């Protein structure tokens, strides 16, 4: 939750950019904003193509790439670009390729 608040504060200019330089800041500058959050249901050990990751809100994140990470019940942030409408998915502070399904 703290990371989300900091990201929002940086995006809206509440915190000066120099006080919290991060990937979140770059995403904000590129036009991305957080439109939703949830948590992975259980242990997250990264993505492999086609892997379904159950989320606490009942939705599934289906991976379309490969990347390793390991965390217990990390937060998934859904970001949307306000100009293009493209989506990004951040889990455990890393971007993962995929889609959300009911």
C-alpha cells in the first residue's frame, strides 16, 4: 500500500520527483496510472508462457512471457496509459506480460 501511495504522490506532483526516483516515476512520466490492484493468491514464482496465476479477487492473470520472481502473495498493480490505453502489469515491483481473465 505504501508503494502505491508514493506512486500516486509522484504522479500528481505531491512529492518532488527528485525525492523518489524510481521505475514508478518513469511510468508516470510515460502517462501510466494505477487503475487497479489485487494480490496473488499464494506463492508467486514468476511467469512462463501460458501459466495461469490466481488472484485474490477471483480473476486470473495469464502470462504471455517469461520472467522469474519469487514472493508470497505480492500485490499486482494494473496500470493504464492515459494516451494510448495500453496496459502494464506490475507484480513484486517487476513488469510482467499477460492478460487478466475472469
